[in-house]
DNA sequence: GTCTATATAGGGATAGAC
DNA sequence: GTCTATCCCTATATAGAC
């Protein structure tokens, strides 16, 4: 609980700096030497704390995974609603943003590391199933009208857009707005997937919320 | 027109083999030596035909771009219809499939090569605007009901799903169905984005078509 | 825990003979 | 057009002193 101003441990500094460099420049362009340089430590020192680069990536991924697991928990003990969808999306996008290096060169990283692949795949599946669960909840609550077939396709599309929106935007972006401003637009895009299935009231509420969010 | 059975020129064989290796293993894992090995030619010979690896990639990209430009032509001189949407999607997915290496490690490749980035960005924009043009056509023909705002969000989502569907599937795929079978599912996913905005008849026609396509 | 020095390996690319 | 030989460079990773 107490947090005396001790200097951060080297191991933690390595993790933190790696994340920042990976996010800024892309994981393939950042070597262990770059990380060591940035921290003003020797490459040898870095290898004292981590066996190799993949171990750093794995540790970062685990942080990411833990947060994603939290975000993707289907609300229990009560009926899901639009607020859940909202919260779910917001947390997912923020989390992806903070570990965005994982999403660039994704295939490359996953093909190097089977464990990573398995876990990442699990996250995708949870994205789909959480989206589906919320949709079913909305249907049950009479807020939404959709067939089972609709929901299956819809939740897959939600997962795709939620997963790749930031990549899509980072390609289109003129370097002007390279910031995290696109997160809001991403949430809007996903919500607009859901909107057509919502009944009158909820749909209008959503439109209202979306416009506020975009501005 | 005539096609005598001359052996393929080395330059062309390099291009063809590179595409295959890139698609199979990912561009970052394939070195110029690998390509030369596969062709049973020397690395030096490869560099006689191409200044460097990026030149090969650029040539492959240009092939891809030319085909994509054709696919993304908005039908002129008549009202777009659902068939146009169908054809548009089909061509886009096939094309992405044949040059899928471009879509893995996309960010990495684009950050290495500014020219590639510009052109790829242009393709994305065209995906969005072609989708929007077709939607407007459908609305004009009374087949679809959607506001301008709807269409803007919808066509962005169409572009995202059409662009990243294969990536999404290749992560989720158990290595069983690693084939091009997912293309059909991709087309279905995109069409299901459009479906909620279609009016009665067109919507049912679409459902019919989708089910045939999936089976 | 941290450093310096270094081994190892591999990829990109060129020179010059044939 | 093609090959052999080779150079340069960079990245990962280790050894051993401090």
C-alpha cells in the first residue's frame, strides 16, 4: 500500500521502456540494444534480467491479457444493458491502445510464439462471446430485436472492428491526429454495428451518446 | 495471344516464387537467400534482376494495386445494385487472399516504405468510398433505407471487415481449414453489415444468397 | 546487479569471373 | 545471365571481471 519514492527496479524499468518503444516504433524495429541504450544500461545487464526479447514480450502480453480478461467479463447476476456494451468497448479500446504494439505485426509475433498464439486466440474468442452475451441480454430485455443468426454474425463483426479499428485508422491517419483521439471514433463505429438492431428508444439514446462521444 | 511453352524468365520466376513464399511464411521470415534457394539460383543472380528485396515487394504490390483498382471501380452509367456489392466483395476478398502477405505485418511494411504507405492508404480510401457509392445507389433505387450518417459509418465498417477479415480468421483458425474457404464467410460477414438497412425483398434475397454461399 | 568485451549467426548486398 | 566468393552490418546472446 505504502509507496515510498524508491527508484524503480531495473527489471520493471526494462518492461516499461520496452512497452513504450514497441508502441512508438513497432516491436520488430526495437532491438534489445535499443532498449538498453534508452535506459542507459548495458545490453549485458538487460540479459541478466531477461533471457531474451521474447520473454519481455511475453511479460507485456500477460499484463495485457490480465486487463483484457477483466474488461471482457460478462456482467453476471443482472441483465446486460447498453451501458455494459459501452463500458465493454471503452475498456477494450483503451487496453488495445496501451498495448498497441501487439496489434501491429500481429501475425509475425504469433507465428514465432505458439503460447502467445493460443492466448491471443482465446482473447478473440472471448471478444466474440462476450459481445454475443451482451446482445442476447439486450434482446432478452426487449431493447434489441435480432435472430440468433443475426447475433452470431454481429458479434463476429464487433470483434473484428474492435480488434482492427486502430490499425485501420493508423494507416489512414495523416500524421496530424496520431493520438488516442481515434478511440472514440472506434467505439462509435462498433456501436453503429449494433444500432440497426436496437428498438426505437435505445437507438435514439445511442445516437445521442455517440454524438456526444464524437464531439 | 499465342503462348508457346518457353521456360519462364528468371525475373518472372523470382516474382512468382517470392509471392508464394511470402504468402506461406510471411515476408519478414523470407530472405533473398531463401528465394534464391527455392529457385535454385544464386543470390547474386537474384540481385542482378532486382536491386533489393523491397523492389520485389513493390512490384508485387503494383500487381495487387492494379487488380484492386479494377475491383473497386464504381459501376458507372447505371444504378448500382446488390449484385454490384456482391461482385465488389468477391473480387476484393479474392485479391486480398492472393496477396495476403501484404496484410500480415502490414504496419511494418508500410513504415519501411513511404510510397507503399501512400498507395495502400489510397486503396483503403477507395474501399470506403466505393462502398459508400454503392450504398447511395441502393438507397436511390429504393432498395435500402439509410441516412447519410448511417452510410458513412457503414462504409467504414465495410472497409474494416473487408480488409481484416482474413487476418482475423487466420488467428482463430485451427490449422484444419487454413484454406481459402474463409473467403465465403468473409463475404457473408460484410453482407450482414448491410442487411439491416435493406428493405424487405432485398433483405430476403440477400439471406437466400448468403446461405447458398456459406454451404 | 552491472559492466565490458566478444562470440555467433544471419541477412543484405556487391565484385568480378565465366 | 549466372555463379562464386566475400564484405559489411546488425542483432542476439554469453563470459567473466567488478
